[in-house]
C-alpha cells in the first residue's frame, strides 16, 4: 500500500504558484529582441520617418496583441479611475514619451551617444530597485552591473564616448530623459502590479494603446511625408511591431512580474552586443577587437547575475 501524501493544501498551492525556472530569463529574451531593433529601425528609415516608425510599431503591437486578447476573451476594461491613471502614466513612460525622446536624442545628438546613454537604464533600474520596490542589491549584482556597464561603453563608443558637449548637449539630454522614463516604466510597473489588477498581456496592450495618440500627434507635427515603402522597409516595420514591440514587452512585463527587478534588469544589457552583431550581419559593419571584448564583459555580467 502506498503511503498517503503528507503535503498540506498550502504547500500544494505554493508549489503551483511558483513560476517555471525559465520565466526568470524572459528579460534576456526581451533584451535580445530589442537588440535587433537597431538594424531594423535603420532598414525602416529607408522610407519611413522616425516618428512614423515609432507610431507604426505601437500601432502594429496594439492591433496584433489586441486581436489575440479579444479572441481569448482576456481583455478587460472595467477598472477604477486610479488604475486608468496609472496605466496612462506607464504607457507614456514606456512607449509614448520614451520613443519620442529616443528619436529626438538621435536627431539632435549622435547615435553613439544616444545608444550609450539610453543603454544605461538597466543600471538605473538596478540602482533604484532597493528604494522603489524594496529589493536588496547584492554584491554579486553590483559586480555584474559594473561589468555590463564597462562592456556597453566599449561596444557602443569603443572607449571614445564624449557626452554633453556643446554640439550634442541637447540630444544627450533627450537620451537621458528617455533612459529615466523607461527605467521608471519598469520600476513603477513592478511597484503598482499588486494594485493595478491587470495581467502582463493587458499591461502591454494598454501601454501601446495609450501611447498611440502622443505618437500620432508627433508624426503629424513632424510634417515630413514618408516615401512609398519597399518590401525591405515594410518588413522591418512589421518585425519592429510584432517582435521588438509586442513580443519583447510581453517578455519584460512577465519577467519583471515574477523575478527580482534588479537582476532582471541586468539581463537587458544584452541588447548592445546583439545590436552590434546583427548590424554586422545585415550591413557588414566591421567590428573592432574592443567591441568583442565589450560584448564578452556584458555576457559575463549577465551570466553572473543569472546565478544570483
């Protein structure tokens, strides 16, 4: 006769609620997808304007994810006013104003400076996590953070990033605002998760929907008429909307929901080496030894954070 189980009902519920081990690596998937966005944006800009690209990826994300949620009957819209207000704030921080300031950073500064400054938002999240969400930042996390930051510096600027000079100051300021905004999106999304009462999919969808009016207005005010799209630019925009927007935001929102914010954010440092390698593969841009060393440091920092 088999022995009866001695597990209590609470033990069973705790085990059932524990997320699968692979879920904690979802921020790494998000960072990888965001890394492919840089060459994809370059391809889309062959015929589209910068603000058209920002609006297009949000529109595609809202339509595709919204269709899935409606088909599953998983899209809710009866929320108290406080929830609507927080969803609107998160949408502007994570998409509307973030993509706007990111675009302005490239326009009024340099792509290298913008990539480096915006790329520091995982460090901002890790540093602010103890204050905002009450997480303890361990020594291993600090070492991972420093390794990744040095790696990003070597990848993006190859040791020659010059910030806030007279000719790039405005663009660098926009890049810094973009980094602060997206870091706030990640931190506030985690802090408010218990009171929002929405799923990761709903949070992602409302992020896109509430960002659309801002992005549409900026695209109209820009006044630049885009050229007729090619298969190449249209395909790039579709990739941006479906993969680097919908799939990446779903991954980061779910990963941040179940994992430690500080360590999860460190996984996002993967996007600079991915962006560099995919740009090399698509455009044949030569990579220096310094960039390969930087990529190695970033991956070492991510692996060290993953062991926490």
